[in-house]
C-alpha cells in the first residue's frame, strides 16, 4: 500500500501546479483544457521526476487515486454534468501508473471551465473591492476637504461679523460722546463704506461656498451612484455564476445541488407549517435504445426537449430537476390531485410529441412514480418510494403513472 505521505505529496504537488497553470493560461490567453494542462505538466521537471518514480512503483497508487475521486463523487456531481461524470469514470477505469499523467490531464481539463468561471468571478469581486476601497478613500478625502472648507468658511464669516460689530461699537461710542455733526457724518460715512465692503465679501464668500458645496455633493452623489451600479453588476454576475452551478447545461433544469436545497425548504415547511408536498420521479422509456440506434446526439435532443417540457410546468409550486441520466425529479407543493395533474400533463405532452430521429419520426414516452412526503421522515425515503413506484410503472408496461404501488394513470 502506498505510504500516506506520498499520496498527500501527490495531491499537494498537483494542486500547486494546477494553480500555476491556471495563472499562466490567464496571462497568455490560452484555453485551460487537457492539452494545455498536459503541455505544462510534461514540461515541468518536478512533475516529470515524480511520475517517473511512480512508473517504477506498484499499482496501489493509481488505486488510491481512483478511490479518492469516487469517495468525492457526491461533491463532484454538484458541479459537473452527468455526461462529464461518466467521462471521468471511464477515464478512471483506464487509469494506471503509465498513463496517469495523460488521463489525469484529461480529467483536470473537464474541470477547466469551472476553474475559469470561479477564477473570473473571484477576480471581479477583488476588482470591485479594490475599486470600492479606492472610491471610499476618495469620498473620505472629499468629506474631509468639505469639513475643512466649512470650518474655514465659518471662521472667515465670524471674523467679518466681528469686524462689523467692532465698527458698530465704534460708531455707538462716537454718538454717545456727542461729537460734532461734521465728525459724526464722517464716522457714519466710514462705517457705511466698511459695512458695505464686509457685506459684499460675505455675500461673495457664501455664493462661492454654496457653489463649491453643490459641486462636492454632486461628485459624492455621482460616486455613490457609481458604487450602486457596480454593486448591482457584481451581484448579477455572482447570481449568474451561482445559477450556472445549479443548472444542468443540456436540459436547462436544476441540478441535484439545487434539488437538495429545495427539498430541505419543503421539508421545513411540511414539518413546521403542515404544508404537503409530493415527489414525482420520471424516466424516459427505452432511452438506451434511442442512443444505441440513433446516436448520443439524438439522445441529447430528446433529453433537451423533455427538459423544455418540464420547464413549461414549473411554477411557484412546481420545481423540476435532472436527477441522473434520463431520470428526472419534480417537486409539487399541494395535495395528490395537484401532483397527479402535473404528472398526467407531463406524460400526455411527451407522448403527443413526435421526435425526428435521423430519418425516422418516433413517439417517446415516460414512466412516472409519485410519492408523498411523510412528516419527520428523511426525504431520501420519499425519493426512494417515488423511485420504487417508477420501477413499477416500468415493469407495468411503461408510459404510465404509479402511486402507493398502484397504477393511477
């Protein structure tokens, strides 16, 4: 058995190199795919030495690699399409010490677009935070400058007021002294000139201050609008990324990771509020025959069309998910009549569709199993019962609906 430290060293080394390759490809504009990964890994001396040592060793190492992937398959399924998972499993089956680098590059390449999407989103978040920090700093500077201008204006205005007060007191003193009319006239004229000059300065200062204040607040408002717009863009981008991680590329339906989230919410509502929900399991009849006879592209078209059918039935109370291969899971909030209505419409819509498969026109049907969630039970048991009813529908002639082990449609 391979020593644990060597096993850990392998994953640490591969992880480190993948991050380096990802960085290089982003700098050079190359695609992050299996060929690029292989090119960089093969040219890396540290990797080369490691794999040369492996080729001389036992086969335990590749067995451990296979186990590591299979032990984490439930996590991988949250992010990969079913076809991608099947491809990885086929490559793992072929894995040995001699083709490890080649097959591993292919497997890592499958993750390529997820690495890129994740990296791009992180970069945009970092860019936004950096830009936001810079703008906050600028805004802080503007507010500080505005504060200083306010204080300066108040000080200047107070000084002018003080000058006016001094002139008024001087005039008052002269009046009280009983000076001659001629001298009083002169003092009044001087006072009027001084007061006029001070008031003109005050009016000019206030107009200038008001203009500067309006400009500064205009800039601040523009900055805050810019923050808001950029934040909305980033929020939309993160939401799109999140949606992509939840959505099956071929059918456009939600993946299992979203299904787990929705079922958890439905269970809470059922337990706390007594809101019933049903699970519908549907499977495309004789789908393997379609693939074998007409090819995988034809099979993909059937899956894609069935995905559209299910999407047309999604509402606030109905959600649809691709469960695996040609199997789909639908959740329905409500009573049995609601669930049966949805199941019946899906079955009827599918059987009334004419599929063009190469030169042939074919009718393709679906079999359906329904189960009701029982409060406090694990949702997996509800899925299992729906799956058993689906199996009975298959065994009962296909193109039919079973509930509680009985044919209902």
